[in-house]
């Protein structure tokens, strides 16, 4: 395990005036040199990044608590554990968490989730779905009577829940879920049934062995009519023996690319009965006589999903922050090759190509985090029952989830490449981050499917006969102020000009997709026309989300504290210019931008890379990722990577013996035979 110096000790040892207080005696001089160059106050950045002093303080309390409670930490690095050991380790920590339940505070979801995240990091665990899905869905879908019944045991941890929607045969198209919940008015019960093997619930986290309840999504039948998929709370295991209840079959689905500390599972129902009151009835209801009552607003049931996605966007941006921290710190202690022949080997971060590999993703950490924070604020408004903006926001949350998880996965892979061979080793911590981010592109909605949903909404807005020029989609019905971009120099390119140029480019992409769809619809049936336009539609959706991110990023940076604004502005410009240069066709379309203007933006990218180079280590220090969370030999704060890599090998079971058993069992007899014949 990387040895870490508790943050609380580091700050006590250093004079307050230093810009970067992560410097410590015994650190690799190459990383200390970087920290001494900081041009901004790292603590100020950290406070801004984590949403202010109070929220940062709450994080520090969690970190200190976990530093002080060894039983909440891994006994040895998880990549050396077998699947059974991983699960044992994760359940041991879950039990540890239950003992320290004062840290589980449902009135402070952020602190609680950070506590859980610090204990379990990226292994997946028996309670992850409980906190990520079960509780939020219960909160948003249960009536007040249901909340009083289910919330206390769910919070105290006697109920361990999961969210079971996906089936073996269907994940995306939930209208075709095969699990049925048929209402029986005689007994006032629902009968849950799985008619075929493809209707087995498949994938839900901790469904296999550990959860005892689930929110199950099933097609509701009442009075002979199917009312579509609805959520039901279902007890799955005996509360004393933990045995699976009669008429249910469940188990683990086996090892996966990542998250192997979690028992993602399967579940089949055989005419399994639950009381009527177990249908979650905040929005729609089934009355005792079987009458179905529709939700007042058909989309209200989606408000919980918006909240979950807002959490996801912020969390997944944090995974990118981990990878960028690892790649940046490592790139300052790794020396390879010379820039000036004979002048000695340089830090690999001095290569512009290395900077271009890492820094745009450093900028994305900021952009995505801001977008996630903003979405979380919006979702709080929705929870108060404001449904008028729900379609706009639902589309935004779907699109942000898709775009951010795609980009984070791409970014983590770039960080892996930036670490060369060592990036491929679990010692880097990057394979675990990568595996986690791959999963996030699929769960909570396949990314492409989500983008198509966003596009569907955009097409509706584009076709609107009473358009508004306000709100998230307002730009679609605005007129461009000019047919050409007014950019003259990247140095004077104002926020207003940037937003105008992005609005112009986005409007064109969306309206081009809209016009293509109209043309195709004149020739083909609507679903076929849609399919023929779907690649362009997903591109339109991505631009819609990028425009949102650019707007909110510029706004937040302009309001950031003065002393950190310059470094944030450089990062924001890098994000924006890189997007424009990488997608120059969209900006040059119809001669809106000239090749000279694109060259000017390229210059802006190169200049930003050079500026960020000076502060790179201090910026990632300011993300303030604790070493327990980072889990990386390459990204360790002190930069003493090489001795730690050698230390890491001591955990390998193969190194317990000089001659492995497999040699004696298989190779030795063959070699002896060959030798005897010689
Ligand atoms: C790590 C992990 C954890 C999970 N945890 C849970 C959980 O806790 N609870 C739960 O219920 N589920 C869970 N899932 C399941 C997950 O939500 C689904 O896998 C996901 O929604 C995708 O659905 P699918 O598997 O049916 O993919 P499919 O829909 O079969 O997708 C396969 C391909 O088809 C494409 N495709 C599908 N439909 C369309 C369309 N209409 N138009 C264009 N292209 C289309 C997709 O883009 C994709 O490329 C988890 C999955 C993973 C990987």
C-alpha cells in the first residue's frame, strides 16, 4: 500500500505562506521543484473546487476518521485479491461502516457518500446500490406513508436494497420487460412472475448474495390492462436466516471487467406475492379495487433519475481527476529522453505531446465537475415538485451522463497511455479507474441510447410552433447575430463571443439533423427515417450538451475568487479552444470561421499548455484526492515512485515462493523427460 502522510500533519509542518503546502521533507526533489513553482494559492483552489469551506471541512473529517480507523481500510491492495477475497474485504468494511454509523448521515448525502466512497473506493460493494439507487429511488417514488415505513430500516441498514430493472433480454427498452406484476383484487396483492429465462433480472448490484430487498421494476397489469413498467419494493431474503424466500431464485452473475467486489446478480420470480402497498405510489397508484390512477405529470417519476445522474456526473468527473492526478504527478518524476542533446533526460511532462495528452482532460475535470454541481442544484428544485422544466432538465441530465462518461473513459485511457508501461500495471491505479468508467458508459442508460433520447427532445423543440428563446434550448430559435465569427485574437476572445460561436455551431448541427430528418420522413416511415438520421442526431445531442457545459463553465469561472481565476480561465480556454480546433469543421461550416481563426485558436491551445505546465502538479494537488482514494503507486504525493513499485511486488502471491508449484507440477516432469533423452 502507498504510505501516505496524513494531510492534517502535512499542513501543520509547513509555513502558511507557501502557495503549495503539499511539499514535505523526503519527497522526490523533482516533484518538490514543481510545487515550488505554483502561481496560485492551492488551498484557495481546493476550497473553491470542493464547494466552499464547510463542504471541504466535512471531507477532511471523513478522511481523518478513515485514517484513524484501520478496519475501514483495505488489508492489502485489492488488485492482489481473488474475487472471494474482494467480496469478503468489501463486506468486512460494510460491517465496519455499520459500527461507525455516526458517519452515515442522510441529511448530509454528500458527506455520507464521500465516507462510503473512501471506504470502498472503486471495488463495488454490498451497499453501493443501496445508497446510489435504492434510497434515492425510494425517496423520490414512495408516498409519505411508504417513506415512514421503509426509510427507517433502510437508513439503519437492517434493509439492504438494490434497484432491479434490467433483465437478461432487455435493459434499454424497458417497455418490453418480461417481469409482470399482476394485481389480484381478491387478496389485494401483486403477483410477480418471470415467464422466461430472458425475463430474469440480470445485473443489479448486490442482488446476487447480499441485499435482502429490491426495488423491482415490472410491467403492471390491473383490470386486464398493462399500464407499463412500475417500481415495487420487494423483500427477497429472510430477515433472520438471510435465505432466499420461497418462489424466488437468485445468484451472482460472475466476474466482470471491474467492480468485482460487488455481487451483481440475477433474480427470477415464480408467482411471488407482495401486498398492494408495496407498489411505490408517490406518482401513480393502484386502488384496492384495482383502479389504476395515473401520475399527475407523466414525467414526474423521472425526478429521481435526474438526481442519480447528477451524482453520477460529479462522481465520474472525480474519477477523471484521479487519473489526471496520477498521470501528472508521475510525468514529473519520470525522466525519459532528451530535449536538448547532451543536456540530460527531461521530465516527460516537458514534452508538448505529453501535455496535450493530459491537460485537456485536466480542464475537463473542472468543466464536468461544474456541470455536475449545477445539475445537482437543478435536481434539488425538481424535488420540490417543479415539473414545468422537467423535459429540458431530463434531456440535460441524460446528455450530461452520456457525454461526461464517454469523455471520462477516453481521458482515463489517455492517462494510462501517458504512464507508459507502468500505466498498464495495477500499481498505477489506472486499470481500476478505467474498468469503473467503462461500466458507467453502460449502466444508468447506454450512452448512445441516452443521446438519442436527447435528440428526440431537441427535434421536438426545433419543430415547436411557439418557440421560446430562453432556457437551455432557447438558442435553437435565436438568429445568429452575424454570419461570421468576430474572433480576432484568442487573447481577446470574450465569453460573449465564445458563447455566440458555440450557439451558432450547435444551432447549425441541430437544425441540419432536423432538416435531414424532415427530408427522410418525406420518403420513409417515421421510425426508418429516424434510424437513417441517428448518427447525426447523436452528434446534435452532443453539441447541445457541449454548449451547456461551455456556458456554465464560463459563468462559474467568471465568478470564481480573484486569486484563482487566472488559472481557471486558462483551463477553461484550453477546454474550449481544444473543442473548437478538434471539431473545426463545425465552426468553419458555411465559412463561419476562417482557417486563420482556427489557427488563432490553435495558438491559444499551445499557449494554454505551456501556462498550465508550470502549475500542473499544483492544480492536481488542489483536487485534494486522498491517497486512500487514489490507490496509486505512480500518483503518490511524495513522488517516490520507484522504491514503492518494488515494495508493491511484495504483495504478489507468486513471490511467496521462489519456485512456483505449477513449475513442479507441469514443467519439471517434461524437462526431466527431455533431459533424460539427451
Ligand atoms: C456494471 C454494471 C452495473 C449495472 N447495474 C445495474 C443495476 O444495479 N440495476 C439494473 O437494473 N441494471 C444494471 N445494469 C444494467 C444496465 O443498466 C444495462 O446494461 C444498460 O441499461 C444497457 O442495457 P442493455 O444491457 O440492454 O444494452 P442493449 O440495449 O442491449 O445495448 C446494446 C447495444 O445496442 C444499442 N441499442 C439498444 N437500443 C437501441 C436503440 N433504441 N437505438 C439505437 N441503439 C440501440 C446500444 O447503443 C448498444 O450499443 C448494470 C450494468 C453494468 C454494466
